[in-house]
C-alpha cells in the first residue's frame, strides 16, 4: 500500500509545474518536480498527479508514496546587492548570506595551526582559551589540540547572539551569517526577542532548503564583499544535511568526548550583558561540580573555551568572566589584573572620542558602554564574592534587586565629565512657565496655590519680584507665617537675567530642561555661579526663547537662585531655603524622600506651625509630588483627616483611574495594611489636586491617560516616549504608597531609619524591587516586551538613554 510522506511543511500551497504532465513534455515536468522535492530520478519510475498531492512510484514498483511537500514561492522575497549582480531569494525576507570570517580577521594566524582564527590561551595557570568562529573541521582540530594539551574536561561556550549556519564545502562545513544590504560587514543583532538564535537558525535552514528547491538545488552566497570578484558563489543544497546549525557543529563532536560540554551564552557586541545572561553563566557554574568551592582539589580545573565571530571583543569578555571565576575559586581577596583589559578599552574610547566632532558622539557612546561593561564586571565579582561560598542561593538578577542601590549608582553615570568643557550659553536659553492657574497677574509667579487647611504652597520658579510678593503674602497679617521653609526642587541650572528666569536648553529639545547630575546641591550653586560669569562676560547677543517668540538679548544683570534667597532672607529672617534636586516626571529617588522628610522634621521641631513652599520650573510635576509627600508627612505628625468611603467613579475603566493596576495591587498585597496605605495616598493626591483643577493634572489619573495616548502616537519614537512616561508615572505612584507605608511602620522610632535604608533593608527583602524590575501594564501587554520595564533602563537619565545603543559613523571601520 502507498504511504504519505512530507519533507517539510509550508504555510501556503504551491501549484507545482508537474500538474501539466498529461499535456505534454511530461518527463521535463517530472524532473523539475523530483528536484523540488529532493527525490532522485533513479528512484522514481512515474508520477501520478491528482488534486490532493502527486504520487511517486519507485522503479522497482515496490514503493508508492504521496508527496505533500508544496512550496509557495510567493511567500519569499527576492533581491540583489547591485544591478550588476543576479537576483535571488533573500533569507528572512531581506538578508544575504555572507561568509562569516574574512581572512584578515585572523590576526594571530592560527586557523591552519589550531583550527580557528585567533586561538589563544590566557597567560598564567588558568585553563582559559579563546578563539574566533571555526568551521566544523576546525572545531574538531581545536578539540584534538586541547586533548593533546591535557585538558580532560572542556566547557565550550559560544558567545554569539547572531544566527550562524554552515554550508557543506569540500568535506567541511563553512560558517555564513545573514547580513543586510546596507552593511554587509555587520552581523545581525536583536532580530527577535521572543526567538532564540537557535530557533532563528532552524528557520533560516528551512528557508534555504526551500530556496534550493525553487532554484534547481542551488543557492547564492557571498565570500568577497570587498571587491565582489566572482560573486556570488553557488552552493548546492540537496537536503537539510547540507546545512548545519551552530548546535549541530558544536554538539555532535562531543559524543566522542562525553566529559566535554557545550553552552550558548549570547553576549552583546557593546555594553554590559543583561542580568539574564549573567544568570545563565551562573547556571553553568552550578551545573559544573569541578567549578564548585567544594570540588576535589586534586582534580584539574575544567578548561573554559570561549568563542565569538573573530575571537576578540566578546571572547575577551568571556575570558574575563572565566578569570573572575577561577580567581574566586582560589580564594583570592584582591582584585585580579584581568580587568585592565576593560580599563584599556575605556581609556582608548575616551581618547578616541576627542578626534573630531564627526566621530565624537560615537566614541562618547563607546566610552560609556565600556564604562558600563567594566562596572558590571566589578559588580559581578562582588556577587561571586557574596554568593559563591553559599553555592549561589540567589542568581545575579535576584541579588541585584536585593541591592537596588547599585542601579541608582549605574544611573548616575554621567557623560559630562568625559566631554571637553563648553559654554552652556552657546545653545540658547529659555524662559517658559505656562501659567495654567492664572496667578501671575496677582502673585507675579505662575501656578501659585495652597493645599486646603494646610500651610503647604506650590508654584513655578519665581524671579526676584515674585519672590518679594510671595514673601509679603505669606507674612502679612492674615496669614502671618512666622517660620517659612522654601524648598527648590529644580535639578537644572537656573539664572535670573534682566529680571526673568532662564535655564539652558538643548537646541533640539527646547521643551526639556537639561538635568545636571550632581552629588550635592552645592555643586549646582557652583555651576550656576560659573554660568552667571559666562553670561556677564559674554559680549554678544544671546538667543532667548519665550512663550511668544525668539529674541536676541544682551543681559546687564544676572543672579543665581541662591543670591535671590539670600537677599530675601535679609528682609525676612524667618525664611529658610534649601535646594533638593528632583527629577521631572518620574519617581523621586529614595534620597529625595530622605531629604524632604528630614527638612520638614527639623523645621517642625523649631516651629510646629512652619509653612512649607515648593517650586520647580513650572510648579506642576515635581512641585505636586513634593506637596503630596509633605501632606502625608504632616498627617502622620498632626493626625489624619477622616477618610471617606471610596467614591463611585462612573467612567470607563474606573479602576485604572483609581490606580488599581495589577502591579500596584501586587505591591499593596505585600505591604502591611496595604489597602489602607494606598487609600491614604489617594486621599492626599485628591487633596493636592483640588488646588490645580485648571491644570487637569492628577498624579494618579495621569498614569492611564498617558498610557492611552500610545495608540495615537504619530511615530514609534513618540510611542516609546509615552510608554516610558506612563511607566515613570506608575512607578512614582507606587513610591508614594511605599513612602506612606514607611511612615506608618517607622513612626514608633521617629523615623530614625531613613526611607532609603528602609527600602534597601526591608522593602527589598519583601520583593518590592523585584516587582519594580518587571514594571508594566500587564492588563494590556507583556511588560517584559519593553526594556523600560527594567530598573536598569528606566532609571537612566532620559537625555542619555541612547548612549548605550551606538551606531557607527560612516567614516569609521568598526569591524
């Protein structure tokens, strides 16, 4: 009886040419069909066509089987590198297959002698080896070489994140990689977050087999992408056995050497690996008894062999990771010298970025990436120091969430100290504070307001005139505040020039102030003094952007904010002034909560009726957040108002307007008496927001309203920006809930333990940072689809988010 066979399955049917067999030229059609399904002519006697699938009868008439191998060529794309080269099918719809390693890449000239380019052993006694991408025969040669050198156990780790396939050629299998037409020298990265490199390689192999069936068992590849001499080359593909994927090349030879093992640990070309990559490396350590601290010291250490494309960048990083492990196994307490390699890369990029303006930005990015990689290696070394003796009860990701202050430290990496000094005023300065509350006419400052029944005020940044008016208002007979604490929340540089407030802005982003990363507010004052001197010394007209238009002005007077308050303090001795820099539109750092609470505690200790005034550049975002923090603090000190029952909100998705997101409720469930804690924060938000109804701004309601705008974004960049903003608003809301919980739990000790300490010592152990490390709107999407769900990326300064994703300028050879 006949059987039904299928070599591969296709998404769409294809009407093969053999259906015209009965109309003439049948043998030619037979041959084309047999080629398309990889059946040799010598095996087939005849083909019987029907509406379902063709039936093949072998020549000895002993077998009859039906072929369901249908290929739809319309599913695939075709293209050519240039008009002078032939057109052919493209892998994954757009890529050409290019020979992986070019001859000049083998700087150490080890391909013939050792089997792979740039094969080497690390200096010293550690069995650490590195190399570039070998062919199948080359890898077998490497294994033989290591066996001759006495390596009993070998762990081979492929560090490539890009897909690689191997074509049969002269008894060997040669590696090729898919590359884009725009840059044939660069491999592909970040193709699909959901698919592993192994899965993509299998998809590529399936496509290549289909292409060969549609092209008389041939496919075009490229070996010489410099001069394109005799290109492209044709390779014959009769079956899947003519193409190997990476796993087949590296795992099959290990069957003859069962003590050897293979892993794939994708590393990025630049910057530090993701935490999950470190976790995977730790799992390798867990699975290897000879890499345990409890190992049999009489047995030799296993050899670690790392490989990437040419055996340089990622291989060096792998070798450093291996050296850290071996260093820790020997119980060394001092930092090893292998990290000097990263320091060299860092210094090289630091010097190179000064070569010229056309490449400066690129090398600045590379510098920060090298710095990030170096810092992560130091962090990983600290992790091993802590976790290795305990046999890794926590993976690297968990350990970092337990030490989330490290993410704050990483986010503070600033490029300003790496750049040549430049005058900030050359880019133009801006004065803009939209008066949504219409208070400028009376109070001379935008968005002035007060929290009902409380001595809490907020406003935009006042100039000297507005400052005098506000102080007179607060100290008049009606209000009569005898003690006033003014808290300035701006982290950007601000000057008063010719009686107006100005701040430097980037030319391409005039709506956003330039945040300045400082360790202490005093540094802001020093920088503002330097900026003031630049302005006064400037002998040219400066471009100024106001609400109405652009103007050219010459400034005759200039003052820093500190100078304005020093003058007012001479008039009103009861005034105290502090600057607590806070980032705009995101959750305040833990230290900001500390500074705000400590400032309020100190002032209330001197005078329980002290008035508090907050300002940022426009009196909106940061001012509102600080006023909510102050409201909660005063309630804990003076007593809470009676909280009414939850109001009924008759709007679509009311629970989101009320802040009942899944991630928020996850935090609430963790906190003691979490529902009451959240309800108190909601009341505080409502109380503060009542003062700013014309703004249509509510710190809780803005979360869902911002997220909904993503669907209406005009570009992908706008959508990503809105997604980041919505996540930052969500995180800020959670931080306010956490702060209120802290105020409850630590009140008995008068908050001697700071909020920062409580977060790192208590909340972290309860898993709060682990929740924040997967922040997102799980009701609508998978949070992990966006890198901004992670603390590592979300906490970066917004103006430097792109610094860890460089693109190479066209005048550089970055191979």
